[in-house]
């Protein structure tokens, strides 16, 4: 695939360029020769990686950050309307482009694989990127997490395949037209944008309807929401549907998942042949992600046997049960899980590999709207841990909702038999956890907010 930059994105300015999704698009544009600039609220390793590519990054938001020759301002749904740079763009008549539209433009001359679902998008997209790269196909990719180093969330490749996450949270995945789409699961989430599960189904139906003629939908045969979606989209034009999972009716059927410590050995029946490969992260849900990646890669034309072997080269992605280190005999692991299904899956995976070790969780609820709707389920999931510390809600893009706090999570966890400590002062957590942990324990920092910053601090406290 020859590099191309849409004229409107020749000299773009990204507001919030340090974010996972935004930085990836900025990186690909820079690698294709665009003169990229942007702003973020703080310095970070991601910002350093962008600067190494020649990207101009301003810290702090200011109307003066927009260069006179800026061709477009790129935003995500997290950018508030009153942002000073966004307001300046409006006054100057500079086009404003949503992140998803920018990504769609970059994929327009490629063979896109778009990975969607309430959970598992980053992992599955990463697995595909790593495996297709190992096969020498040189794909482009845009991932919502780092593979192995800051700035590794995206890359422009010279191959014809482009692998990307398709984010349903704000319906922005409706702008993509993939050749292959993956739907891992469908559940109610993002309550600020969806009023009901029915709205979620309708949104995913729209996404599936954008698959290119003759394209393929890879979809779970096990998860109830995905099964319902499949029943709704059968018969769409020339769409080819490939179901994956442990169901005996799955087109790509998982016949065995054999846990082996922090890895799994997975056997699948594909086109009448059994194929066994290793998944280098623990947990049944990650095995399912790997099989979905296998089916998507085969749908785009990769040989099944070679692709299965290449999937074993995937060793994880930042914040997805990522081992941060060990001190005083205590391992500290970071988890991005913030929806109850993800929380339970990660805790069950750790339980399956931890043996007799105690599992301690530091959990930070993410978003007031999600906590209002799913706080009780979050608490029930936390009860799977031996003990947990619950922080205040991380607001992200939301304003507080009266009466909604992390107390709903704490009360539900205690009602389910969980040993829970409330901690409103995040700076007190490292000492608190170090006092709780004993040699042989596993500590998990869990949530989509800045709880991830506590892992190194807990390790430092354990070492002191």
C-alpha cells in the first residue's frame, strides 16, 4: 500500500494528542509524511515518542497552539465544546475532523479489518497486528493500547491490510467500511450515549451493514449479545458470516483450552482440521480473542497454520494483565478492566493461574454513568478477590452525577462477601497495600483511569 495523506490532514492539529486513539492516528500521519502538531495536558512517554517522529506537541491548551497553516483540527468525543483550541478553530474556519473520520480516511485505500465489541478490542487488534507482521504482511495498525513500548500503538506499514479498533462508545465506528469486521461481544455499556441494549444492537447492526460487499463478519458463537446480533444480520447482501467459539455450531470451533500457568494452549477445528497453538496470556477470554484473530486473519487471506503459529508471538499489551514487577515476593499486575464482565474475567484468569496465592485488588471505578448503572455488578466482581481497595470514581470526560459515588461498588462488594476498604486519598494507597500484602500475594491495579500509576508506587513501597 503506497503512503497517502488526505489533503485535509496534511497539516493537522490534534487536541489531546497523547491519548491512545489520537496518538496512533497522529503517528501514522507523521510516518506518511504529514506535518503533524497537537496539544495535550501533560508530558508522557507517548508524547516523547511522537516528538521523536517530528511531531510538534504543546503541553497545555492555548489558541496560539494552532499554526497559521493548520488544515484541520482533529478531536475525539472527549474534547469539550468550550476547549479554547476548538473554539479558535471555529473562529478561523479551520475544519474540525473527528478522530474516527481521520482513521477512516487513512484506511480508505487499504483492506481494513475492524475489531469491535464491548470487551477485548485492544487485545484482539494487537494479536492480529503482531501475527500479520510476523508473517511478513507488513500491516498498518491502530490500537487502543501499547504493544511493547511507548508509541507502539500504531504503525504505517507497506502491506495492503490495515487493522484497527472500532469504537462503539460514541457510534463513531459507523464511519468505517471494513473488508473484515470482528464482533467479540455485545453488552450494554457507555450509558451516557446508549439508553438501552436495543440501542446497542441497532448500533452494531449499522456497523455490520457498512462491511464492504463480499466481506466477512467474524462473530462470537457463545456470547449471548453476539448471537442475537448474528440472528439480526443474517441475509445482509453478500455478507459472509463466520462464527467462532466453543459452541458445537461454531464455524471455527474451540475444542480445548488448556491453561498452563500464565499461558494457554488452544485447539481449534477449522475447515475440518485441528490446529493447536499457544496464547501467551492467561484466561479463557484471551483464548477466545486469539481464535477471533485467527478467523479474521484467515478471512483476509492468511494461511491458517502459519497464522496460528504467528499468534504465539503475541506476548501481551500494556494494561491487559500486564506484570509491572515483583518486590518482597509480591507480584503487581495492571488490568484495564472497568466493566463488570471484564473485571470478573480478569480475576478468574488470575485465580486460575495463581494457585494458592492471595489476590488483592486496587479498583478505581471509571465514569459516573457507568458506576450508576453497573456499580452493583462491579462490586460483585470484586468479591472474587481476597481483599480489595476501592478508590473514588475516575470522571474522565464526565461531570459528577449527584448521589453517585464509589460507595455503590463498596456496598455491593461487601454484600457479596468481599473484604473491601474504601480509600479516598489515592496517595495513601501504596502504603496501605504494602501493609496488606504478604510474600506470595498478587496485587492487581484495576480500572481505566489513572489507577495504573499506582503499580510502580506500590512496588517502590514494598521495596522500602
